[in-house]
C-alpha cells in the first residue's frame, strides 16, 4: 500500500480537494474557489499561518532539499515554483521555528567560522501575518514563472515540520559541498621535492 508521501513528485494540476485545502487558508474560501472556477489559470495570494506555512528557497538549493526529502526522507507536502524560488509548503508554526533551529545547529546564513558559513542559503520563512502567491490550480502560462511541482491533492495533505526541513536543508548543503582529498595549499608552507630522495 503506497501513500501519497511516498509517490514520486511530478508536475500536475491541483485536484478539487487540493484547491479546497488551499482556499481554506483564505479569509473567504468560497470566493477563492469561485475565482478559480471562473479563471483556473489565475495565481492567487493566500495568507500563511493557519492552513500552512511556506519556506521559500533559491531554486537550485530548494530542488536539492526536495530531492533529499524524496530520496532519503518522508517525501514532501505540496511544492511550487514561483519566480525562481521553490515554495515548500510546511506545517503551521514552521516559519517561526525553522530559523532558530538553523541558528542553533549553526547552519544559518551567518554560519560559523569553521566552514559552515553560507552552507544553507537564506531561507525565507512565511508564517502568520505573511502571504504568498500560489500558482494557478490548472497550469498557468509558462511565462508566469509559476507552477506546481507537487500539487495539493487532498483536503488534509501531509506537511513537513521544521525538523524535517532542517534535516533536508542540512543534507542539501552537505551534498553541495565538494570534498577534496588534498588539503588546501598553505602559502607559507615549505615545498619539498620528494623525487630527489635517495
């Protein structure tokens, strides 16, 4: 028996149940659904904090996070791409907690002096009091720069919490680091020609 969390992510349209879940974030869900019935290709601005929070990552890093979540983890909730950023829909409260977890683990954008500096790019966390533009339920025009990578398909989708997104961000950062077996050259080090040994 397979759950939706374990399915491979793919681009698709939002189902009617998924649209109802998205609209539930709005102060006027019926108006939002009516708008989408009239114009299914229209993106909409929705408030965060009640039905979902959103973690916005730069596109390439966000894709790495998404890959980690699907390859090694529990999968993801809905995920959209909007204007060069990856929007990872998360459990309410994640936007408040994730930055402090990154800071505590010393993986924030400020990083630390021994090499983690900048390993996780700044993640924009949208929670209570914030709003995000979500792509249209039915694929909009390509030029809009908005599309669903993992479309909402139920009225109660599984949403990752801050710990899972922390795990995915750290894994994505580690996978982006190139490891060399050769230490960096020390400018003041003496160089010895070992070929001249007897």
